[in-house]
């Protein structure tokens, strides 16, 4: 990699985070919101690995490992909650989750 | 522009395009498949950064396990494309999306200009700015030893295991406990909801 600098990876990581954030904000299907959250975490992972490689320091990569662990746990619990919610309210759209009123 | 550079742009486009198509796709199943494309693109970027173990882990954990879980839930709940009542909260989410895109553009401009502007940094910490071709990625050393308190980057799994089991022993155990807690929580959640559904 001759002309690729950590800045390229940082800009890409930021764009991935932004796209994920956009998905979290504009989508109303909770499944897609969870997927967009995964995309945000992936953006952060790219930034961490790029810093880890550029700084010749393994700690960032190990941090990515832990982020993956937490993301897997988060997704499993989130999907279980979603299934439980679907059984109660027959919908997975955020506008139908208005138990506290409009 | 040499081979690895082209590969970077290719995989960056793959991951970003997959992400964008995921966010804007109508059907949840196609969204999940675009997400897999994006995750594989990110895994390839990890390969470009010499983090081979993380790339394998990304494909195994994300594309293999997490997205299969997503597809399973999509097909279990049988959700179709979100069409009919899509325009209900359109205004609010439109404003929110506009604000988030504006924030994105501002921060991106900041990041992009920061790489051009070389007047502020001194000579020794100016590796990343100025002529971008001048940046030299550090050489990879195939050793697992720790440099003081920080671990040296290495693509080998051995270095990863050393770091995990020596320096990050307690976080590793906490992560394992977190996975156990998540598993128990998921079992209890699904049991409870079926019991309520039957009773």
C-alpha cells in the first residue's frame, strides 16, 4: 500500500459509521435498525484496526475482538426481545411501539 | 496507483455500497444480503491491514453467525417489504436524516481538510499528513513479545492469543461471562413469551 494512508481508512470508517447512523435514524423496521447498528460497529472496527496497524500496536485489534463479542451478544438479546415484542404486539415497526402514548 | 491501492478502493466501495443498499432497500431479506456483502468487504479491508485473524473472525462471526440469525428471525416473523404505512412519520425521520447527513458532511470535511493541512504539526509527528505517499506503514515483525506495556502488532494468531491471555485476561473472562449472560437471557426471554402465549 503505497498511497493509502490511515486517513483513507479513517474516512471510510467514518462513512460506514455515518451510513449506519442514517439507517438507525430513518428506518422504522427494528430488524433494519439492528443491522444498521452492526454497520456502525463495523465502521468503528475499521478505524481501530487501521490505527492498530499504523501504530504497530496490537491493543486496538484486541479491542476489535471484544467489540465483536459484545455485538454478537447484543444482537442475540435484541432479536430475542424483538421476537417477544412481535408475539405481544404483532408488529416490528417502531411507530407501533407507543405504549407510553403518542 | 498500484494493486493494493486499487484493492482498497474496490473493497471500500463494496463495503460502503453494501451498507447504503442495505439502508435503502425495501425488503428485509435483500437488506440482510447486502449487509453480508458489506461485512465481507470490511473483512477484506482487514486483510489489507494485515489483520488476518480479525478478517476470519469477521466472516465467521458476522457473516456466518449474526447474519444467519438475522435471516432466521426475518423468516420466522415473516416480515414483508415495508410499504403501506411508510409515510406516517416521514417528516420527523426526514429532518433527523437531514441533520445526521449534515453532521456527516461537516465531520468528513474536517477529516479531509485535516489531512491536507500540514502547517500545524511538527516534523516528527507529521507521518500521516502532507504528501500522502510519504506515509510508511510500519514493518510487520513476527514476534509476540510485548514492548513495555503495549503489544506489538503482528498478523499471527499466536500474538493475538498472547495478548488475550496475558494482558487482557480479565476482559476476556468478562466477555465470556457476558456471552453466558446473553445466552441465559435469550433463553429466559423466549421461554417467558411462549409461556404467556400459551397461558
